[in-house]
C-alpha cells in the first residue's frame, strides 16, 4: 500500500467525519417548560442525543432538519426525574413487603423490575434515583448497566444498592431467634465496620449511599434513631472520599438533625420534622424528599376509603409537615417512594404535592431542574437547554394549569431516542 494511497484514505475519512451529522429533529409544541419557566411559541432542536437549540423559531440556527414533530396544544418539558423509587419492589397490596423479600426469587424480582422501568419510561420518567434493592443485593447496578448498554429500555438509573442499617433495626420480624432471614439491607455498626461496608458498596459501583438514620425499633414500635451522629459522619466521610453523597431515611426530628449535622445531602420522608429541623436543613442546604404518595397508599392498603372516610391522623400530620416545609423554604424534591405503589403512577406524588399546597410551577421544577441540581446531574439532564442530553417529553395541555396533564404523555425521548410518540 503506497504512501499516496494512505494519504488519500486519511483525507477521505477526515472529510466524512467532519461532514457527518446525526439526525436533527425539530419539535414544534404549543409551549415549552424549560425546567425553570414556561415559554410560548418556542421550538426545540435535537441533534443526535443532545439538545441543539431551544427558543423562538426566528433565532434558531440554520441547520438541515431531518424530522419535524408538531405538538399542537401540547407542552414540551424535560423528562421527569423520579427522586425516590424502588424498582425491585411492587405494590404492597399485591404482595406484602415481607413476602417480597422472603419469598420472591432474585430472578422474579429482576423480571418485575424490567417491567417497572419500562412502565416508568412510558409515563415520562427518564431518570430514576433508586433508594435500595430491599434484599436483592446489587441487582439495581446490573439493571442500570443493562439499560445503559441498550439491553432493556428504561430511564437512566442512579442507584444505591444495599441500604445501610444498624444491627437489630431493620428487616422482617417475628421469627424464632435462631432463624436467620434476609434483612432487605446491609448491617454495619461502629467506625471500622461502617468504613468496610461503605467501601464495599463503593466497590460494587453504586452511585450514592442510602442509610437508615432511624427506624421503627423504639419502644412499642416507635420510630427512633439508629446511628449516632459520629457514625453517620463516618458514612458521609467515606462516601465523599469517592465522590459520592449520602441520602438518609429519617422520620424523627432527632435522626434528621443528626443526619444534617453529619453531612447527608437528602432527607427521605421527614415526617416529624419541626420548624427548627427545617431551619437546620436549609442552613446546610439539605433537601427533603417527602414521599407523600407512599403514606397515602399504605393508609389505603390498611383500609382507609379515601373517597368517603375522614383522613387518618397520619395523613393529617403529613399535610401539616409538608405545609411547614413549604413555609420554611427548604429545597423539596419530587420522589414518592414508587414501588410501594405502582410504577408508572409517578405523577401521583406531584398531584399530592400540589394538593398539599405547592404551586404547580414549583412542583414541575422539583421534578426536573431541582432534582437534577440536588442529584448532581444538572450537567446532563433536568432542563431544556442547548448542550444537555435530549431527555424530553410532551404532554397534552398545560401542567401549570392542571398538574394532572402529566398523566397524558404523548412523546418520550431519552438520550435522543424516541421511545413513545402518539
């Protein structure tokens, strides 16, 4: 092969590479919610897997458009970011949590999870933060990687693997003392053990650490703290050394305050938070993931007829706590504890956030830009903005007028790939 021939081939390949372009798709919706504000008469251009342009048609760059999608009467917005899910669980009124952990095989649970992530994607959820496999080891890591490889369809996953719990606090109860049962999480106690467990989880390639800072192990089944502030700080220290953050399940005020002082970044549930607790969270820039829909679902599983019965005290207390959170100005995430109720019904949480007093625009931000910021993925998703990944959905109507419009998803694009178009 002559040098002249090699030179010609190099020039040809260079020319082909420079002039090749991915397909450009032009979206023409009635309006665009860009993660921050609503804009009428915008268009959005997608080039390959990224957003090329979002703005008025008159200011759009002159590019060859391969496909135009007209979305009359529809709102285009970033794909929803579910902030608290368990892809390896399914609703407790189908199978109680104990039976899922004790009786369902890993193969069955993974098979269910494949369906769960597909259902969520079809519902407009393009990112899920998963808060623990509940006895299925690191199956969430494998599912995340399978989605990334294109083996199965689903949202991009941010996973925590096995949640960390204090010995004696968590897991199925009521067995003979010599019977060992799967706990649904990983136990660790004290400095050395916590360092070992967190490092082990990091070695399994989790994205963040989930810890149970309290649980229902107090007297008479009351919720009570599980780890000391020093122990929680150890978890945070080790996680941060690898570039990971910590999310804490915490319902009691004491557990929340220990977690915040220890350096966790999100509080999950937060049922018994006080005005002082929220003040501390705001001071340390710790976000709340309130999981309103989970308590609502469990109350109904326990016999509450929502359409006719008065609200149980648990629901009344949650309303009050959420109202106090709103008044405090603490950052609020969108995350409903999906898995307790059906995957694909994610909007249920947003509807309740609005019902409980949150402005619809703030709820939409929580499900897009706020969650992206809190979960450290704002350089990739969460906004309709040039340079970010093309995670885009379109819904009938205007969700700022009626948040339930998010149930009528007509278009789902993730990473530039159309998974749904009606």
